[in-house]
């Protein structure tokens, strides 16, 4: 269940960043496909490079958030690069848009992970 919340938070954060930030814009006028590509890249990279706390409420969230924001900013640049080669996806205008997008994705993910019961540590 905890992994599902992390995946949902990542996907919702990417969708929010696309909707809220003017520097992150869809390449085509077909938003569902744009969001699927962007969300897929975020989910794959975040599964390969895992920097989430095991328990959001009791761990030093600031450290994980700072590392995650850097990671998510770089993922926005990766999404923009892939979108440029495929002519589908989202275009990121610059570093500030990617940084704000990274902040939105990471804060949304951590907020969704904090909702509900937390995993119990193995003894």
C-alpha cells in the first residue's frame, strides 16, 4: 500500500506541475498522452533510484526532500529531452521551471505518502 501511495503521489505531482507551471508545457494538444509519457519516465526513474524515507512521519524528511528535488529536477530535463526526440510529451523551458516542477512533484509525493497508516519497521 505504501508503494502505491508513492506511485500515485509521483504521478499526481507530475500532473500538477504540468497544469500549474507555465514553463512546463505539452508539446501537442493531447494532454493525456503527454502526461502518460511524463508520468512513465518519473515512475521508472524513481523506481530505479529510490530516495524516499521508509517512514515519512519519523525520518528526517528535509534531507530526503532536498535529494529528491534535485533528482526530480533532473528527471524534468530528461523528460524534456525525450519529448524533443519523440515529438510527444512536455517541454521544459529552463532550469527554474524544472526546479519548481521538481519541488511540486516531491512535495506532492511526500504528502501522499504521509496520508494513511505508515509501514511498521521489521524487528
